[in-house]
C-alpha cells in the first residue's frame, strides 16, 4: 500500500551549497506552495528567487518517465540487465579501468555512497568523478595540503560575527543570495563591519562592499602572498599559534618576502595604495573571514590560491574561532556530501585517503569487498579524454549534463558519440547529453527524492519527498543497487530504503576513527527508519563518543533532568524541529589538525607568471552564474519569472571595448576561439573591466541556437586538483551582422530556423529572440510556421518592405496564438508587456491593432524589464516610484515589494533610484 505523503513537508533546496530549509505544501489546486523554513539554521526562513520559484519547476513536462534502450521504451528489468551485462563484459575483457561513472552534486548522499562503493570497492577502479570537480576540487586539495583533511573550519554564524569579510572570487549576491542577505543584515546592525570584494568584475555583491579590488584575472595568489609578507612585516603574526600548531611557516614567508608592493601591484593590476589599504585593514582586524568560491577554484593555480588564503589565516591564528577563518562556499546542494562519501576520483569514503594503504584496508574491511581501488581514477577532464580515445569503453552519467558544462564541450560530445556504451540516469528526457545515451534510466527529481545533503558549513539536512514517483521513475540509489546486484554483488547492496544506506555511511565514518579523521557522524550509525524520517539538520562531527559523553543519560546520569535533553525529546515527540544535538562546530582553534604530526602545513606557494596572450585573441573570457538561473536550466528554465530577468544569453563587455569593435548595446556578438563559436547579446557595462568579457554558463541547445559557452573554454586544469580553468579562456569578439532581427511571443514551443535564436518561458507560453543573415521569401509563411498554425490561418499583418519592418499576429477566438515583430535593428517592443498578452482577451479590433503596434495603451502601463523576479517588478515601475519620492531601496520595497524577499535585486534597484534622482535634478 502506497504511503500517504503529508500536505506540508520540510525539505531542503536543490540549488546552491547554502542548503536552505524549505516548506513545500501541496495545495488543493495541485500547485506546490513554497516557503522558507523559519527553523532551519542555514536560512531561518529566507529564500532566494530560485528557491521561491521551486513550485513552478516540478511539473512533468520534459520528464523521462520510462527506461529506454537505443531510443525505444523498455521495462526496468531489461534495461538494468543490459547495463549490468555490458559493464561486466567490458570489465572482463578490458579490466576495471575500462569503465567509469560521472556523477553529480545533484545526487543525494545515499546515491553518491552506493555509486562510490560499487565502483571503488566492487568493480575495483577509482574511475568515478563528479561535476563537483568543476567547482570545488581546488578547495578540497588546498584543505588537504594545509589541514591533512578536507575540513571547512567555520560556520555561517562566523559571517555575522566577523568584523571584516573578504569576498574573493565570489559573487555572493547572485550565487549564494541567502548568505549575502545574512551578511547584509549583520552589516546593517553593525555598520562598523567592513566588507572587501576582490573580483575582476564589479558584481552586484559590490553593493555592500566598502572596498572593491578589481584584481587582474588569476592575480589572487600574488595578492595573498603579498598579504602574508605584509602581516609579517607589521608584526601581526601570531607566533604562539604558528609555533605550537603549524609547520613550514618560514619557507612560505621566505617567498612572500621576495614580493614587495610594487611587485604585487604588477601581478594583480591593483595600485600600491589599494594594496596597502586592504593589507592594513586585514592586519588591524582580528575577526576576519575570507569567503571564496569559483573565482578562486576555477583556475590552473586554484589550489595555490586556496593555500595562499589559508596561509594568512594560519599565520594570524584566525581560524576556528568565532568570526574567523577561511571559508569555501560550494556551488551545488550536495558537493559537500559527495566529498564525504569519496565521490571524487582521488578520494575514499569517510574523508579517507585513497593513497593511504591503511585507509584502503579499513574501507575494504568495512565493506567486505573483494577488492579496493589502489590508485586515483580519472578526473573529469581526463575521464572524457579517455572516453574519446577509447580507453574507457562504458560510461554511466548520473544527474548531470557534461555536453554543456565541461570545458571544450564539443570534444565531450565527440567522446560521447565515440563511446561504445553510454548509460545516463536523469529526470529529463531531452538534454544535450541524453541524446547520446544507449540506455536512459528515469531518475527521481527534487520533490520526489528521499535522502540527505550536506551544505557548505558541514550541516546535514534531509531532502524529503512530497510528490509521488512519476511514471516509472526510480531513486538513483535504487537504480545503482539494482545494477550492483545484477553484477553479482547482491549481498552487499541489499538496501531497502535510504535510511539503511545513511546508517552504513555513518557507521563507516566512525570505523577505525578514534578522532583521527574529521568526518564522523557515527552517532547515527544505528539510526532507526523513523528517526531518519524525522532527522533534523545537524553539523558534523557527531561521533559516538561525543554523543555518549554529551547526551546519553547512561553515560551522564545528570542529563536525565537536563532541560535541553527534555526539549529535544519533546520536540521530536511532537513533530517539531528539535534542538540540535550539541557538537564542536568549529575546527582548529587549538590545532589538532589531521596531518601525521597533527600540525597544519603552510604551503610555500609562488605567484604564477601570467600566460602569454595569444595575439589572435584580445579578450579573457570569464564564465559563471546569473541570479535567477541554475546550471543548464533544466529546472529554472521552466519558470517564467526566473526567465524574465535575463531571457537570452549575453556577454558583458566594457563600452569602450564595444565601441572599438563596432558593437552596439543589445547588438549581437560572435565570440570565438580555436575550440568553437557562440553568438550572444551585448550587454555594455562599465562593471566589466576592459579586455575581459563575461558570459553566463546556463544556455544550452534547448534554449539557444549558439550559446554553449563552455565550448570555448580550454581544458587546462590545476595540476594538483584537476579542476579546469573555466574563467580564463582567450577569445576574439566581433559584431554579428544580421539582415533582420525578430521578437516573438508564442503559445506553443516553436520549430526554429534562424542563425540566432533564444527561447524563454513567459506566462502562458514562450518568448523568442531571432536574427538571421537570410530573409525568408514569405514572411507570412514564416510566421505561420513559427506559430504552429495551419497554412491558411488568417494573419493580422503589417509589412513595410522598404524599411524591412514586419508585424504579424494570429488569433484563435479571443486568444492570441502568436505575434512576431521584425526589424532591421534589434526590436524595441517591450518584452514584459508583450509576454503578458498571451493571457489577455482580444475581444475587439482596436486591442489587436494595439498589439501589432507593439506598445501598451495608456490604460496598460509598461512595467519594463523585470528587475525583481520574486514579485515581477520592472524597471519602469521602480523608476516611476523613484521620481515620485521613493529615494531608498527600503521605500521602493514598501511601495512595490521589490527587494523585500531574497534581496538579490537591491543593487539594481539602487542604481535605478540614483539614475532617476539625477535625471529629476537636471
């Protein structure tokens, strides 16, 4: 009998590594209501625009609902038998290293655990890597070099307690909005808090920064090496901490001393006075947290950057205490959980080291496995090279889209085409990767998944299901264990539910540990199913010894009357969020590192010399995320309001660079290098430094014709971590000269035929940007094909062939089927207004002609481009309110609600206010 799901479920957001708690409610209408969980310690009820729109992304459109083999529906037994037999045959004929798994930070920890166990402990290869290799593996490598373990020392609370926060390579406002809001709130309460942003771009995070250092790309190592030398020169080194708890300081300092301000200035592009101001602020402020993310990690010197940062915190003893420490924020919801179970090709489960024979023996003994991987497997970039050259002959991809997200993405496509056997587990039927699968396995998505994730502060939370499994979709852990059983390992993969996997994972974390490893959640090694179902967010470590000493009344009789323990029991009994079991929340304030001698290691890093520029290319390409979209948009692309802020791919370029190349604002730009070519819209902004361009990573072949930006990224990697340099491609730019430009609104998804196109959701249908070098012979026929209507359907049309202006619309009864606007230059129709017309009633000719004119009447004010996605507030609305006297972000919020939810748009709101106050004064 199928269990009845509760109406409101506490779960965890599936987007970034903040790990926000979510309340998901199934409404009687069938809609899913979404709210932040006020009891979750990561977000305390806050959600960003993406999290707030989660209810709009859980429909079944585009879902993979049944297994497929060679493009045809199959039953589960046939599909699983085929996967198991082909992998087994390949291993028998070519050895265990001839197969590989490529997995994802979208997997839950339980999924990750069984995949890693199967590959490393039973197949006997370490050829399992993850898309997390692309976002945080340099941080892992830096932690391990310095601490002996992949330990994030601090907590989110430190962000609110710090007196100085250094944000380097992190656009927190858009990529981790809830953490940004926690910092902004803390700064509002304590105005003396200082924030420094280190980023080549002046991102929206600069809105709360007291200092923005527009560093040259890849200048971070030099900056923090220079800081270390400055700290020593100013007598700011904590000699007691360094002498008692660390080693290697003198070697690191010797290199730092060879770089004065002038040398650092030359390497970073920052003026000596800027450097002196930052160095002095860091030196004089005890409570400092340095937050870093992809701008640090995604580099050929990413690991050195991480260690240069850590060196400065070790030298000052500013680690493991309230408001102090280096802080890596992860990009995916379960990147940290993947690290815990050994999801990377060079790690073992339980934060154990693959290169350590004792650790290998311990894991093999615990798993009772016939073998254990004895050497690191292929890291992501090398893995796909091995697929392409035939070394890897069977590949299983889980919950990720490498045809878009890997560097040199077209080479990855070639690898997938060449691979004899490709298995893909995914919730989506059609991605740029799934088209190359020999076997497609339908996996569950958010809202159906059941398991745990770990956020950036080491906090484990539950993802709980609130929707039934659709079609024949199955959880990833079930799919993996079914294949393992068919490969002959049934006894070791006999799980009936995810709680059993979690309990085994917890038991392994404590196995042979005795305080020798940082990751320990063995307090949950015997967790019953009902306690797993009710599991509340907790931070590790949570070892058996800690649990027994701190909470178990058998070991501590005085706790039998302890109020906190009673509160814990009562809250659990009543179904409320219980008090968290106490744990040591920070690491390393008093040493106790996880190196052999228990001392931290200073790593003597040298600033790398800049790579010589290729004279054929004049620009450095930086890739990254935008506010309202996530990865390759398979989820966020379903939401009209998330698509309203940026509905098409774009390139940020400095106005002077654009003028030099004849590129106008909103014009189209071709960007190319030896690896590929893309066409995107120009966004001119002085937030971008000259000589650099920025293109978001999100657009794929499902949403745009030529915008897969990672086709341009060279597969150069950090030699220590294997993380690719996704922010340092060299490219050329030039205007894309189109004969015509178009904009359309459509009720149905169109068939597309143009040199440039970009498709986005709008309420009731789609919005579409078009451009091409060739003009259709018959514009009316082109429009009917685009609208998906009969060839003889009447069109309301306006044609000016001399000016090359064409406007056409089709109606069915009183509803709009589609409208197309064509011009010689980018079309100036208000996109937000036009999109709203798909929901309008066209009961008279006047209203239809007004639509064709492309502008609203006086009774239909144009809200302008959407700025606040949470409440769909546009530029024009904010400008009008500003001119009417709303001269602060708070006042705009009171009048329009804009900026009052996730707050990610506040910097843009402030810019609109400032522009309109100046305009009014002139």
